[in-house]
């Protein structure tokens, strides 16, 4: 995770790396103001990357947020 900006305007950027039998997949999410949002962005990017690379086939997925 990378932190940027002054303490009152922090931006977080998370990345995910997955090693498969054939290659290493690496993806970054979008910059977000909350760590959890940055983690979710990176996870979402990884799901997209896995689907595009044909390593997995996804019929559907849902994200749920509760407070």
C-alpha cells in the first residue's frame, strides 16, 4: 500500500500480486481516500484481470457493503 498527500488529505493506493503456474499477475486499484476502499479497488481490478486473462471464468459477482 502506498500513502500520498498531507495527513488531512491522504490518498491510498493498493496493489495485488498473484502467482499462477504460468505467470505472475500484478494489478493496482484506483487511488482512494480510505484504505478499505483502496483494497476493494485493487481486489476488483484483480478479478477483472483474472477474467480477462482467461484464468477463471466468472458468471457474476456482487459486492456488498454494510455499515
